[in-house]
C-alpha cells in the first residue's frame, strides 16, 4: 500500500494513463518483462520490521516487547506494498 501510494502521489503526480493500463507492454507501467524488480527491496524494507510481532503473535507470546506488537499491528500502513 505504501509503495503504491508513493508511486501515485509522488512519482506520477496523481495522473494515471488509462490507455497504458489496457495495453501495458511498452507503456510507463511496463518493466523488465512485466516485472518490477525495484519493488522487491521496498517490500522487504517494509516487511522486515514487522515480522517479529507476527512471530510473537503466532506463538501466542503475551509478554514480548511492546514495540514489536505495535509495528505488527501497523504493518498494513507501514510496509505492504504498494497506488500505481
């Protein structure tokens, strides 16, 4: 969600080319063979800080560090890639 919103608001300045959405090859939304490899490090950077809280939640640990739980609960807003 974060990467998509950053792309929409900061990179594309809230403008979407509708014709490029229906004919993606050769458009501004087409990357190397249709795969945007730059999103992988962005996804990992957003996902990595939240994995500790996920592990503690799955193990049903209740006395873990508070910040890990808080990062986990905010994971959707912090790092889930990705408004293209």
